[in-house]
């Protein structure tokens, strides 16, 4: 039994080095919620809740998640004797009577995983591998995610791609939208200058089915590794049909809300490339459920990010270290997003384009000074 003696909820604000633009909106800073769970033996676990302040990516918003966490979810787990395994017990307590709200639940659920890691003196990757009866890798491949450039300038995107490849990234991903697809791919190819690195595009659900089929067919000869989330999240049948029309694999991101969605995709014999964002699916317990479905179906996985701070990235790193995560992740060095000496847990990428997977809990990796400077206490339970 474990007793969660108290919990704290913080707002973490990290300014971005430059605005990041996708088809649905623009980010100039990364604001997220941080949950800290303390047991009565001095152990602490940290989790991140990273929805955006406006619902352009998902239905959840930062304000809504803050209210639900403080008013509804934390009282379910604080000052209670919880059985083991702790994360799965916490996950069940958070899911009861709560539809959706994946990000809010993930903030607490991943903190419970990190608390177990602290108690056992290990890292999230080792715990995940243990649960799934497999082994985790010591490092993961990193890919760069490039937004839509100012004024949709091909020259700017070409420069961005060229500079990214010089640092060692093992995959290039560019954001696309209706009217910014063929030109974007051509600009990216110019920046790659023949480099043997896979190129992917991500639409964040910006295209309509079947109206935009012609535009999507236009990407089929671009030599892409896959086309990520071309249609709206709830367009499951459209993605299945599009996957049968195109030669290029379709990758599901926002559509893959949880294991229930994964089972529907399997039943429809839908796309077999899946982007797993830990917080988008509600936490690491749900990642385990989706992973087991992917094993049976033969789906190939990779780890996406929102991006999170170094705290939330620990969960993504752990997932990316699993064997079925075969494509480069969206995990990038902290300096790429926030500049040097800013992120509360520093993420570093080697010149070979790989990132080491920590074998410690967040509390042992956290820079307390940076955390105090960037975090504001919102609630204590």
C-alpha cells in the first residue's frame, strides 16, 4: 500500500525561442500544468499536463484541465491508502465517471508512475518494459518537427531543414495545410540536398474528406515515410479509406485517442503507423493498453510530443524506448525549443541524433532553481 500524503499543482511557463506554427494555431510560449505527488516516506513523483490554452489541437484547454485536476481528480488520490501497482490503481480512480479529459488525467497518472520510479530507485522506461514483459533501449532516435514558416516562405523552410540536418536529426517532419503542401515538400527537399533522411508531413487534421483527396494524392509521389493525421481526429473511416487510396502510409495521431480508438482502427483494418503521445491518450497505463493492441495488429509506433517540458518528456522518452517504437521520435533537445539553461530537466541530443533514456525519476533529474523560476504554485491538496 502507498499513501499519497499531499499533492501540488503548478503552472510552468517556458518561453519559446521562436513561434511555432501549425495548421490550427501559433505558440509563443509553453504553458503547462505540473503535478507533484508526495508519499509519506519522502518520495515524490512529477507529471505534466500539456494541453494548449485554446482548443485548436484538442477539446481540452489549460484552464479546464486546471479546474478538473484541482476540484475533481486530486481529491480521489490524496490522503488515501492505494494498493499496488500504484499507477494502474491511480489510473482506474481517475477514469471512473470521467469521459475524455485525457491531458488532465495524464498529469496525475504519469506523476504516479514517476512516484513508483522514485520509490524503486529506477526510471520510467524500466517500469514500462517490466509491465510489458520486454526490454527498453538505452537511447532513442530523434526527429525534428518544423512548423509553418512566416508568410509560408519556402526559402525559410529550406534553411530550417538544412540547419536541422547539420545537427544530426534522423528524420525531418514539416507541418502542412491546404495550400501549403506541395510547395512545402519541395522546399524541404531543397534543404535536405540529397541527405538520406526520411521526410514526413503532419497536417494536424487540416484536410477534409473527400473534398481534399486530390491535394492529398498530390503528396503520394513525394517519397514520404508517411503522411501524419491528414484528416480530422474523428474521421476514422476517412483515414481508413484514404489509407487504401494512397501508396504512402497514413499515420494516425489525434485520431488515436485511446485503446478504444485503437480497437476500432484494427477492426476496420486501418492505418498501421501510429503516433503515440503519452499525454494525449491519458497516460502510460493507456500506452500499455495501446501497445498490446499494436503488437497483435502489427502496427508500427513512434513517440510524439506536444512539445512538453523536460518533465513530461520523460514519459515520452520511456515510451520511445520500447521495441515497437520503430520510427524516430519527436523528442528534441531542450535548447531547440527553450534556449540554453531554461528547461527544468535538460534534454540533450548527441551528434548521432540520439537521446539517452534516463534510468532515474524526475525528482532526481529536476533542476530546482530553474523550476522555482518558471513554476507558480496554483493548488495544494
